[in-house]
């Protein structure tokens, strides 16, 4: 699970641990030839907006998260043909969002390796 921070309006991977995880994923992928699936998620909380606009916005945010991680993996040497991305918006929360930590936990990117 990779968390992306915001720098201005751009998402970026700021955490050293997250960068190490991505480097490990790239190393394993090169060793095994695995397909890498990157799935972006979003928290359900947004400013007051129409529910349909909220769903579209959260989908776009989750798509941007997945693409940012995929870009970093490509930079680390994984061929784009070996990376699949998906965005699920706020449809698969793992934490209750009654506290900011729950919201933060749902703003994530998951990575799966498969042969």
C-alpha cells in the first residue's frame, strides 16, 4: 500500500519507505517477470458537492494515484507492458472515515504482482 502526498496540486511519493517498497516491487518484477497491477483508491470525504460529481471526482483522484505509482515503477525500469492500472474511486474503503486517519488510510494505492 503506497500513500501519496500532495505538493501543490501534484501527487508525489514523498515517503522513503514508499520509495523503498516501489524499488522492491521493481526488483521482484524484474526477477520474476510478474505483471504488476496498480489500483488507486480515494476517500469518500470531499467538500459539499453533488453525489454524482463526488463519485467522478474521487474516481479521477484514484486514477491519478494509480498512474503516479505506475509512472514511478516505469522510471525504476518496469516496462509499461507489464503494468496494469485501475481506479476504483471510493468504492473499496478499508477504514471507517469518522476520523482523519481513516480518510487518510482510504487514500491509497495497492500493488499486486502476478504471473
